C-alpha cells in the first residue's frame, strides 16, 4: 500500500503513474511537495543568512553556485527527508532500494554570474536518486535540469521547475548524466540533495552524542 508522506506541511501519496513515469523517463515531478505556509517560514529564515560563492571541486570546473549550509532551515529540510516514511515512499516511486539516508543543502543561482552545474553523474557516496525542490518566492528563467545519455550525448529530458514548492525526483545511473543550465533572469533558490545508501542519519547523530 503506498505511503502518504507528510513533508514540509504538505501530504503526498505516490501513485502508480508516478512509478511508471519514473521507470520510463528516469524522473518525475512531485507537485506541492512543500506547502506555502512552510515555504514562507523557510524564506524568512533564508533571508537572514549569507550565501557563499561555491565552486564544486567534485564536478567539472565550470560548476559553481551560491550555497548555504548549517542553517536551521537547511538542516530541518534534511531531517524531513530522512524520515523513514519519506525514504520508503521514494523507494516506492523509484524502485531504488534500499535508501537509508538523505543529504542536501540550499543553493542559489543568479544570472550573469557563471552559475551553472555542468554535465556530471553524482555517482559517489552511494547516491541513487536526486531530489530538487523550488523554494524561491519569485519566478526565474533558465536554471533548467537536463538529462542525457552518456554514451550518445542524446538529451532525454529537459525539466524546468518554476512552481514554488514543487519537487523533481530523478535517477542517478552510470548510463546517464545531468546538468543545470545558467539562470537567465530572476533568481533560482532550491533545496537539492541525494537519497542514498550508507549509515542512516539517525545512527550518525547518535554516534556524535
């Protein structure tokens, strides 16, 4: 029986069509994953923190954006995604299991700033599935997820995510690569991370007490 996920104030129940879409095209949209009241609180918290220019050394040299980590807003989102009910629901949608933890952060992309994520596969640290949720209070252009076949370079998906609170879930696979294109206007603010294998977060936190 599918699990209903209460995530960020919203309730989402995976459906058979979600599983079919993910199996067929390696991604699926999760509408309204975070509700507006929670988004409002997150954006109020984000407005008080400093984003730092970040070059991603594990990705191609042209990959950079603005990041904020270690804040109450980002840590709460990470905790929500580590709920066992959420992990099982993502397994249900994607068929990728076992998924034992989630790691993520909040990032921002601005136009004319060299912000983009070049083609890569993210296949490190047991990562299996990526989640990206649009947190921004205003619309933006660009900043689009694209997916392609590694062997042929054929693009199989172009996935804009302009609606605030919507999530996009996509598969990580050695046969696939993905990127995020530059933002051309406005400002993109998103929460993104990976459902993966490894020591569950709750066990890691217990070990540090």
